[in-house]
């Protein structure tokens, strides 16, 4: 546990960094001194990005247009629809903002192009969770579920098989990731909550909710059942039929006993449920907690002793992309990792792929609050300008290390996915 | 020779006239339905969503699961309750409009008033119940303020009650319109004659109004039954996604990329709905009564 003591982000400027920065500046200068008529001769490239909207922000699109001259159009869909689109209509978008678990369904269709890592400028700086399956200090990351490292690489550029070892072709370039837990209303619960098991505590009958996206909901359910001591899983992220049956039996019984107030599929639904007091403890995503707090309603993203359920998403390129659009896609990704976007997203409570560049774009106070888990020295302001934390406040769950280091499993597509989804649907209908 | 051609042409004309509608129905109705039936026999895997095949697996799973019957039963229950309330309320309102309101402008004015809710979308009308019925909603605040209850009433929202309330709100007009239409066709002289012969108000209702409004009631019933059987949105929003209904199950399956089971479910739902409507036609012969 010694790694928590030293600050992982104390960057030492190496010669390599220096060379890189100067090279960058040089490139920028070269681009801007390019003969203007050439630039004007071509129309701006448009990239349609299909995704769940977790990181679809207008500010980001405006900035991309300003700095790169690339038009970004977001196609915001539910998680299920992202997968459907990617498999059935891959030409209806130019880039995909996909979660890693979705890859298990999308990649076999062959609709995704392996991304050439030599064209990714900050490839070496990407958090090793994605490139080696490790935390930056070398500790192994949890592998239960669809851990990104299992699906990060393809065997070739045009391939529908995942590579066991890192290759030169990445499926997605990571954008954001986070460690999820339960959200609670401390003002309506009035006692400490420490375990996932509380979701099924009869004390909260009719006041809990779970999310109805099978690949994510099943993992929350598994965390609960394991913590109740009801089921010992071999691998929560890859359950056997028997484990699925027993998990769903526990959930179905709870549902019949009136434990759940509702199920939600969409980010905003979870915000409404929590802010209106319909539920006091539920599956939640980090920015939803922020959204509830912005309404002046107390809400805590409660760290639990069994650890977190993690997720990650990234940008991928569909097979049909070529020519200028393909170049623009790489350009957009390189820009994405270059810092401004990273800082913007870190301020939403997400974590981003390249931490070093993001840090350069954040204030000391912001970095310490969001990443180091230290008390805010000055008010913490959201990207839209509202104050969301007063001085002295500490981020729920603490630092990047405490949170990402305590991940127990990842959102997942299992070998028994077809069976699990059918059982999940029966649970929802039960 | 000319005579022969003449008859051929005369025969062809009605066929040609029917052609555009037939073509549209075949392209946009018969075709898709056949496709759904075909897909319901397909195989599927997580990574390969449509595998052309002829297997009964989807139907075996569907018809072999207790949840299916429970879901159909629950949908039928929702349907019956929604039908009962929309019919009762729709009939009463139509009766009021047709027989109590004497002046035609007022009649039309009040009738248009009934359609006002339709100026906003179904979705908005459904969602607007949430702030009213919630645990901290207006109704609960009112009840607690007056002191009728001390704890918020839970079953107002995310319950079958809420779903049926939503249906009644959304679909009563579909009863009012056809029943009102039927009632306007009732010859007033018949009612006067009955009254002259000493019939009571209830007897007039029982022996004249009800039988003569039957076609309107039947048409309204078809609307409401078909809408409720296929609904998934109201169940989702007002039922908190936890009230079971067939439509919701199909939407879930589509969402999870399980197209063949969704198709099988849709086929079964279509058959059940058609059977219901056929049974209804047996009771009331709409074509004759119109």
C-alpha cells in the first residue's frame, strides 16, 4: 500500500518531454505558416460520432472546430443502441464512442478498424490500464469482467479477433473511464453506508433502484449478492449459468418483495429518481451525482468496502472510414489526448486517458481536488461555471489511486451473454 | 371482339383502382409482417444477431417460460382495467355531450375541449404525471398538508395504478369520439316514444342507448385494446419500468439485440390481439351497424 503515500503525479520534466513539447510547437508553427490558399481550398471535414453522450459536450465540439477545423456532430444514443448501430449500420457514423464491454459484441462483426498506434502521438503516455492492464505504479488492475486490456488490441488492422498481447492496432483509444459505486441520499438515510449489500436491505424497501442495462446491471447485482454472502463467484465478469440463475433468483425475489422503486436506463432518469427522493440508494454514474448536487440536493457517491465497478470508453474508427476523414479522425484523437479535453472531462469527475497533458490544463487546486483527493483550497467550479464544491470539500472516494486501485470488476459481456440477457429480461418482466 | 375487350377493361378498372392501396399495404404492412414471422424462426448469437435458420428455439423458450404467461396475464389485466374505465368515462361524457347539451355550438365547443390534451404529445402528457404523483409530488404534499396521511402514499407512482391512470388519460378520447358519433345518429323520436310509453331513465339507457351505441363502443374498444396491448412507453415511464407488459418485453429484447426472440414475441402478441378483436367482432357486427 506504499504507493498511496507518494504522489503519483509529481511530474519530473525529462529531456524526452522537453523534446516532445518543442517538436509539437514546431509542428504547430509549421501548420500555421502553411500557405493559406491550400487550407481554404478544402471544405471542413465533418465527423459524426455515435456514442452514449457521456462525453458529448458542445464545448468540446466548438473547440475542435476552432482549433482543428473539424466539424463534430454527436449522435447520442442509449448504450444498447450504440451496439445496434455499430453492428447494423456502421456507415451511419464516422467515429464511435464506445464502452469497452460493447467491443465484445461489435468487433466480431468486423465493422471496426484497428487503429495504428504509431499515428497516436501520446500513445506512450496513455494510462497503462489500457495498454498493459496495470495501474501506473505497476500493480495489476482487476480483470473480472470485460477489463479494457482484454479487448484493447486487434490482431491486425482489418481483424475481427482480439489479440492476447499488445499489438500495433488498438480497438479504441481510451477517452474517459471511472469507478462506479452506489449513490445515496445521506439526508434521507442518516447512517453510514459501507456495503453493496445495502441495496437489498429491507430497511430501504421501495426506495432503491438498479440500472436496467444488462451488462452493467448484472455486475451491480453480483457485487450485491457477493457482499450478502449468498453467492461466491468464480469470476463475476464471466458467470456460469448456475451463478446467473442464482443471482437473478435473488433479484427477482427482492423485486417481488417490493425492494425496487424503479429501474432506469438513462442517465437523466437516475438524476430524477434521486433528486425527487423517490429512491435513497441506487446504482448511479458519477456525473449524475454531480447533477443532483447542482440542484442543491445532498447526494454522495458512496465508496463501499467491496470496491468499485469500473467502466471505460474510447473512440474507435469504423472500417468504412478512409482518406481525409480517416486523417481527421486521427487528428481529432491526437487533439483529444493533448490536454484541453482531458482537463475539461476531469472536471466532470471522470478520469482521462493521458493524465500528464490534462494536468497542464488544470489549476493546482483542481488537480488536487479531482485527482489527488485533497480538500479543495478554493471553490471548485464545474465546466459550465457553477460552483459545485466549497473550499474544504473532498471528492467522494478520494484520490485516483484509492478509487481506481479499489476496482473489483468491469462492466462485462460474458460467454453466457445470451442466457444472461434472457434471464435479465425475465427479471425485469417478473 | 369489341364487346369482349369492353368486359376485360371493365373488369380491370376496379383492380387497377385498388392497386395503389394494395401496393402500399403489401410493401409497408404485409411485407414487414412476413419478415417478422421469418425472423422469429432465426437463430442468433451475441456477436451475430441474425443467423438465417428454421428453429423453434425462440418459441420454445417463449412458450416454455412461466414469465411469459405472467406477463400476458398482467397485460390483459391492464388492458381490461383501462378498457373498463375509458369505456365508462367515455360513455358518460359522450352521453352528456349528445343528450344534455342542447345547443350545437356548445356541443361542438365542449367536444373540442375534450381534444385539448391532444395538442401536446403523448410523451409529455405521460411524463407530466410524475411531478404530480411522486413521493414528494403535489398530490402527496396536498394529502399530507391537509393531514389525511402522515406518510407519503407510495402506490401513486411507479405502480399499476399510475399506468392505468396514464392509459385512461391518454385513451379516453378514443372512446368518446366513436360513441359520441353513434349517439348523434340515434333518432330522438325513439327516445321520446319510450318516454311517452312510460320508460324510466334507466330503461331508456338499458334498452335504447346502450344497444344503439354499441358500434361506437366497439370501435373505441378496438382502439383502446390495440393501443394498450402494444404500449411500452406508459408502462416504462409511469410503471418505473417494473410493471410487466408484453410491449416492454419486446422493446427490451430489441434493445439487447435479441431480434429473433423479439420477433417471436411480436408474432404471439399480434395473434393474441387479432383473436381479441375477432372475438369482439362476433359480439358486435360493426359493418352491419354502421
